[in-house]
C-alpha cells in the first residue's frame, strides 16, 4: 500500500499476538470495538513462537501457567507435563486463536516502526514496516518483556564459517547437533534449559560462562491424572488464590522471617522445598530477599547441592554463584543442568577469567585458548522490558519522543501508561510486577484493567486518558524504594538493565507482589482513575 494512502480507522491497535494480544483482541472485539493486532511473526504465540530452542519449557506449573478467563477452556485443556514444553504451549496459543476466531483480525509478518499522536483528534497513527498505516484511538503494546534478543558485540561473528543461532530467535525447522562441536555462550534460563538437551546430541559441547546462576530442579514429569482432576475440581478457587498471591502462581509462600530460627531448622526447610522443586525455595522465608545473612544460608545450601551433583570439584566451584545474592538474578529451574557437567563430552570455560576476544572463522578465541566449533548458540538474553516498546518510535503530545523520555530509564504510572503519551497502554510494562510474576496472571490482570478502562471511556464519551506527571513520578519513586529495600539491586541483572552496555541501571519491575498491585490498580480505577487525566 502506498504510504500516502488513507490509514485504516480503528478503535484500538494492539501490537503483538502473544497471550496478551490474543486476550486483548478477544475481549475488545466481544465488546464491539474495532480492533486490529499487528504481529511481527508469522503466527501467534509471542515468546513461545520465537523461543524454540531445545529444552524450552515454562517453569511455572502449566495448570497455573495458562489462561484463566474461559472456564470451559481451562477444564477441557490437558497439559501433558507438569511444566509443558514449548511446542505444547505453542499448540495452546494456536488453539486459543482458532477457538475464538482471532486470526481474521491479525496482520502477521508486520513490524510496527512508529506511532504518532495527534492532539487535535486524540488519535494515534501507527506505521508498519510494510508501508501500511492504522489510525486508532488507542494503542496497546502487547510486545512482551523478553522479546528483543541480544547478540553481544563480539568481533568476528560475520566471518564465522559455521552456523550460529540465538535461543530467542530459533529456526522453525530445528537444529540437528548430531556429531557437531557446539559452543553455548550464556548460562541464564535459556542456556540452563538448552545445555542438557544439546549435550545429549552434540559430539562435544563447550559452555562459555561469564556468571554462574542459581538453578533449582524442576522435577518435571508427565501430568499426574489424579492431580489434574483434583486441581480442575477446584480450578476457580485456585485461580482466585493466584490472582491475589505475591507471585501470581501457586506456591507455599511463607512471609515469616528466618532471622531468629536455628540454622538447622532453616536448612531442613530449604531441603523440603528443594524436593518440591521450582520456585518453592524462594518462598521459604519472608526475609530471604531482604536480609543478606539469611540469603547467605540459601546460597550455602545451593552451593552444597552443586558440589554434591558435579563430580569435578574445580568445575563445581566454577558453577557456584558467588557474586550475587540468591534470587537477585532470575532464578533458573532446570532438568539435569548441573549433572550435565559430569558428561565426557561437556566442558566449561570461565570467560570471566579468560574473556572471549574474538569469534574466528572456525570458532572462538578467548584470552587463554582457541576453540573450534561447527555451531555457536547465543543464549545471551534480551533487551528486557523496554526493548520492544522503544523499538517503536513513539511521538506523543507536542511531538515528545518516548526514546528521549526513557533515556535515563523507563518512567510510567503503574506500568500501564506514560505521561505525555495519551491513549497508549503497555501490557506488563516496566514498573508493574510482570517479570517477577507468573506472566500469564500479570497479563490477564493488565488486559482486564485496560479493557475496563477503554469501556469506561466509551460509556462516558471520553477520547483522552493520560497518566499525570505527578502520579507517574510518585509511582516510579515508590517502585524504586521498594526495590531498594531488597537485595535485587546488588546483582548485575537484566531486571536492572545491567546486561546491556550503556542501558540505564534502574530496577524495572514492581516488587510489591501481584495481589498488592492488583489492589492498587483496582482502587485507582474505582476512584475515577486517580492519577490519570480523562477528557473528551
Ligand atoms: O537470558 P539471561 P536468558 N559475553 O539474560 C550471558 C526468561 N526465560 O535468555 O550473567 C558472555 O538471563 C549472561 O552473562 P551475565 C526468564 O525470565 C524463561 O537465559 O550477564 N556472556 C547470562 O549468563 C529469564 O531470566 C524461561 O554475566 C554473556 C546469559 O548470557 C529471561 O527469559 C526460559 C554476554 C544471558 O542470560 C532471560 O533468560 C528462558 C557476553 N557479552 C528464559 N552477554 C522459562 O523457563 C550476556 N551473556 C519460562
């Protein structure tokens, strides 16, 4: 379509067709809004469309890591495993698209490049990279928090004669590692999930580790039919519990401090929770994330587990995280990760000691040695939380640029709206619980709040909603103060923007918990959208 052709006129443009975009489309269309979703990929699924690396699976129980909005869907859907694998989650996303007939209002294979607000009409013009334009009252960014893969700036990659991949942009046809010499760079969740699977196939696997991470066992397995039946018999009540919980998932949370308990008692409780697997360990005591001495007990406990599992003591020491408190980088959940280092075909390179200097045509050269590879896998993470939003050149009121506004870190009111950018919503945006929660719970809460808000505006014939600057400043200060009261800022994590050279170092998620946050959002709406300007 020529660029000067008239843009399509809509009520709402949604960017992204992951779980957020699908749910927004379903809800808004049902309420009679003209809504269109624009998606960069060729299919629905978002994170689960792109992250197809071997071993990719959710690390919150699938019965929890799933949409709750349709009682029939949640009763009918069967998850084959406790933590379902990426292909099963993608099948589920596709099923939602079919079941609610969503595809007809989605444009696939189009990237939104720019969006400009017109104050005269209170409407946005949204531009796609195919030259198409849409004119809408509202724009909703449903682009996910971990959707812009990041390849580090290592020289020489363009000359590498083998194949290379990023875990977050994995080839749809899969990769056969049989007989290959493989390098994996990065030991975050994606590395920790993929390394055990790649090791089983590759001739040789070399892991390049900059920072070791804490990982707890998933104890994944096939879905137990009795457990599933019992869960489904109480699904509605259980969903309600998750909505008001801190993490947005079912876990045995204990808010009591461990400070005055005997060490043996604390260790026994950690052991019990280790045997439960997943995030249970984080919920053992209320002061793990605030009291360095209590946190150190958990650190010692996990170090002990690593030393038990890994036979070579030198390798075990390298795998023990010592530069950040437990839980301050996203906790990983694994299946056989540490044990993988006992395999003869797996080796670990400490690139903190011997940094990668260059990628050569045949492999990787560190400060200490040259290694030859057929394949390099980058498990090097994402431009988290802000990357996908800032990939769109937003121009708000008086032509203000969002990129300029966020140059020193994201600023939003409730992680939902940004002052100066009316009628623009962000699902699971920075300064909301998002990445610290079961993201599906966080998505549903945001989508429902946003849709209620848009309905509220239509009912009152309002054309403009905007976060007030004073409300935004207060919220950002509150989020930072909550973060500062924890140990989180002590780690160089992507929560802090620390994984991207030059990115402002600001703690981005809201750490006060899903339930508390939900209450705040509900109160704001009930008080006629306190902190927002609404106008016709
Ligand atoms: O990325 P990461 P990820 N040279 O940023 C290393 C979610 N997720 O894709 O720690 C060498 O965590 C980097 O080292 P360092 C989950 O929220 C969920 O693994 O910066 N190494 C680190 O080891 C997760 O937290 C699931 O020193 C470099 C790694 O690469 C988030 O996505 C599964 C480097 C990046 O780890 C991101 O996880 C997967 C460089 N220049 C992901 N740059 C589930 O289970 C970076 N690294 C649901």
